[in-house]
């Protein structure tokens, strides 16, 4: 009878060790999967930010009626200057050309 008890205690201890090891391995795998998911998410966000930064600004709508809207054209030039597309000299030259024409 004593042997049997020792066998039961040993079996219970072995089962506990195996279960604990399996739990630890599973936890570690979940951490790795979570880290990979986080890296993939961050890479996707970075790509979206780069695509948004590289996208050209939306074009301004043409004036209604097909006529030349001088104030609207000057405003477009001012927007380009504010965005850094035009220098001060280029802005002034383009504005002078619109006013002369």
C-alpha cells in the first residue's frame, strides 16, 4: 500500500510539473505572438503615415462658370506659398503676372 501512495504522489507531482511547464510555454508563445502583432501594426501605421505625407494636396476646384476668378487664383498662389511650394519671389512674380493679365 505504501508503494502505491508513493506512486500516486509521484504521479501527481509529475502531472503538476508537466502542467506548469505547458502553461509557461503557452504564456511565452502568446507573448511572442503579441509582440509580432504589435510590430506588424506599427509597420502598417508607419506606411500609412508615409503614404499620407507623400500624397499631393487635393487640387482646388475650378471657379464656377468657367470665368477667371482673380481673387481665387491669388488665394491658390498664397496657399502654395504657405505650403512652401513657392518662394516669396515666385509668389510675387506669379501674382504680378495675374494682375497684369
